[in-house]
C-alpha cells in the first residue's frame, strides 16, 4: 500500500524535483530588500532559487506567525533549491527541516515590467516543494515572472492549542508573507508588483480559495486561479484514497485543537502550563512520528487568519472582487482509482459505503457490476468520483463567485496526456487524470514528448493563463474565444478541440445535488 500512497501523493502534487538552470559566466544579481542575490542565466530567462521571504520558523518561532527575514551582507547564492519543508516520505524522502520559508523566481530576460504569477504547489498541504516545478516555459512563453513559494506543511502548518493563541493556519500565513514580499520586491526581478496573480493546483488550489476567503489577504493579489481544488469540495469515505474517511479541505479550530492535544500527549507534552514550550523543544522528527500523514492536511477556519469556512464565505460574498479562473481535469479521479487493487474495487460495496441509501441511484448513473473486469469497474468509479468530488464542487464555486465577479471556468480534457512517472496498470485509461495539466505549464523531472497538437495545447494554455494574469481576461487574438462563466459553461481544453462545454450536464451535477 505504501507504493500506492507514494504514487497518489505525487499525483496530488504532480511534480518531481527538477534541477535549476545551468550556471553561466554572467550570473545575474538582483537587489532585494534584505540584500543582493545571485541567480543563474539560461536561454531567455533567469532563475533565482532559495530566496528567503521570512525568518526560519524554528525553535521558539515554531507555530508562530512568520517573521521578517534577516538581512545579509555581500551577495547571497540563489542558485540551489531550498530544502523542502518538514514532511513524511510521500512523493519524496522524509525530511525534518523546518528552515524552509524560501521562494524561487523565474523571470524572462525581456524588457518592461511583467505580470507576476505566484505559484502554490500541490501535495495536499502535506508534501512537496517549490523547486519541484521548473517554471521557465510558463515564464518565457507567457512573458510573466513566476514566483514559486514554500510554506509550512502538515502539522507544522496547521496546529492549534489555546496556549498558542488564535493563530493556527500557518500554511496560509506563510503564503501571505510571501505575497507581501512579492509586493515589495518583485520590481527587482523585472516584474510589476501591482499586478499579481495567485494560482495553485490541488492543495495549492485549496490554498488559493483560502486566500480569497481570508481578510488578511485582501490587497495582496489582483487575480486568482484555482486548479483542481475548490472551496466547496468535499469527499465521501474512499473518495480521495481507499480507506480514508470522508472529509474536506477545511477543519474547525475546535476539531484541530482536539487533534493537536492528542499529538501533544503522544510526545509527552501534557502540562497545560508548559505545553507550548514543551512542544517547541520537541524534535521535528518526533512531531512527524506522532502525526497522521493524510494526503490532504485540512486548513483551520474560525481563527484570525480564516474566520469563516471558505465555502460559506463565498456564499456570503465575503471575498475580494478579483477576476477568477477555476477548473479541473476531465478525469480527476483516474489517478487514485487507477491504483486500487481488484479486491479493493468491489464496486457495490464501495458505493454502499460511500453513498448509503443513494447507492442504487449512483450505480444506475455510473453502471458497473462486481463481476465486470477490473478496468470496467475502475472507469465507472473514476467517473463517479470525478463528478462527485471534483467537478461539481468547482461548479458550485463558479456560481457563487460569478454573482460578484468575473469568472472563467475550464476543464482540461487531453485524454492522452503524458503519464509521467505514474505507472498506470495495463488496460486502464488514465485519460485527463488529476494533475495532468501541470505538465503543460511546468517541467516536472520526468521525460515526455508532446505530439504537435499537444505542444499547441501547451502553448494555448500558457497564453490563456498569462493573458489572464496580465489583464484579468484570458482572451487574445489568435486564440479560440473563451466566454466568461454564466452558470454552466466552461472552456474545454483538449488538443485541436478547444471549445465550450456544459459542466453541469457533462458531470451530472444536477444529479449529485440530490445525493
């Protein structure tokens, strides 16, 4: 099962480590507010890696709001990726490093002030790192500056006890600190700090939603893109990974405090008068060993960073009126369902566990029998989970957002996308699986070759995303027209087939509203 979990976590994030661009004799130097940094030059772009945006959250700063980064003298080397934040062995080997609040900047060598796109990596807020995403194709092709940021993950990013005060969403706070850094420093890298787009995929998509709902993030970004991660997303038991309970990307502070108290007891910090100091003295490895390792770490609401549950904030109109792009892949759940065993994929039992009395109706909408071949059952469950867990939640968000601002909805639909490092079983069509669109923007550390029509699609996606970042509208001359969202419509993004699609009908969202 460990191998399946590793595949799943990598899938949720869609990335592996990519080396930085090769150094040259004319390495560039940029002046940040804290000192000079030396990056690397490549053909048409520059990369600055491991630039600190906040002080290391270690020792007494563990589970505190991020503090200002310390200045330095001389020229700081910014040619190597920063350590990944403390995490278990999901998509990569375990690490216990907490000194990880760094960012990477990829900037084209073109003249003029360019839009900034701030990338929140996937990994369910449990895994991965900014440097897992080589952004040079997006930066050069879109003529944008891409800032990829690290933030605290898992229990280090989401923890709450009364003794720690009314702060708990350190993941979101780190991201806000990085956004403030971007406003202050982006000009040093050829960017326009007054034009910032926040975008993220999977766990990063949840985070974009969290920032839309966070009053503390007001004014820190001008546009938002949520990729395969929505405010209204929930999942039934087995809906993300077989054996996992039902859940959502959000957790209340009382629930998180209960979990945090249990962790404190496991590491021997039981005295209420000293629990905070005790926990901060406990080695990171012991904290990790005592922590659950979910594919998705839920973010806490009901605190000063995130007062409301984000889906309720959207419904109440409590979000900034910035343009939003929002979408999923056509076959999100293929990546998780595709690694279930034949025994696990007992179709009738799974539907009963997940949907109870509604299971017969679900089975009628997504027909398969327990006696069918494994691939037949897997395709049916993929469609059911894609619609119930992913697509219809995004559609709900789109409708709530569109009442107050401009929304562009999409569906990535290349059903022959590169499978990268995922060894899908023979006979199972992974199609447009979760995270499959990320390869069309970023290099991710695995070899792939686009067909000519896929290369064109990649160019189109980069143009749409970058044009949206520039002016809040993805449309540009020479591209298929993308209509703003009006209730059901999205842009289907497939090779040689970019066109409108009815999300409600395609994903049976009217049916799911009754389940």
